[in-house]
């Protein structure tokens, strides 16, 4: 199993430039380019990831269940959750869309959210929560991701 320890490492693994901040980043899913497919067969992140994805070829496995991103889904992943990506080389090259907010637990240091984030049901340690949305709500969420991306780059 491959453990992705930092946001910088995640950026390198998907061929993105170094993040502007070491503890938080917003990335466009369409900008990601996978270089080593074996890493994604069995991996975990040591940071949080909130993503809104659509048209993702292949399936992602959390625990014993596979998730499909064809119609669009929002996922919430906590540190140390084990995942796998079941995708062929052509799946990985297929066009995809969406955004992902990555933030390290240290980003929340001394903030009240640091103590309570584990209580939120969508960040359960053994289950990744996924939510599907109507087109209108998805567009609203995309606007928020774009605003975050802009604010982080300032």
C-alpha cells in the first residue's frame, strides 16, 4: 500500500505543480495526469480531501464498495482511509471534470474545527461519504471550489 503523506506529494503523483501552500490546495480534476498506475491500486492519504467529480472513468473502492463518478459525486475522505482505483490506462487518460480540496490536519491547528471534524458523519474513518447532486447544486458547488482556488492563490 502506498501512503501519500503530503499535499506536495499528491501534486507530484498527478503531475501538478508544487502547491502554493503546503497545507491546503484546490486542484482541477482535469489538470491531473497519473504517472504511475500501481500507486493507485491500494493507497491512503494523510490529509483530508473533499472532491466534486464528474465523468471519471473507472471505479474507486472505499472499504468493500466501489463508487462510480460518471454522473457526478461529492466525496469526503479523512486521513488514513484506504482506497483503490480500478481503472485501465485508457480510463486514466479519459477526460474528467471537477475539483478537489486537499487540506492537512495541521491546517486546522488551534482552530475549533480541529477538535470537531472527526464528529462529522461524512468524515467517518471507516466509510467515505458520497453525495450525488442535481445540476444546479453541482454548479453552485463548483463556484465555491473556484472561489477557494482563487483565494488560496492570493
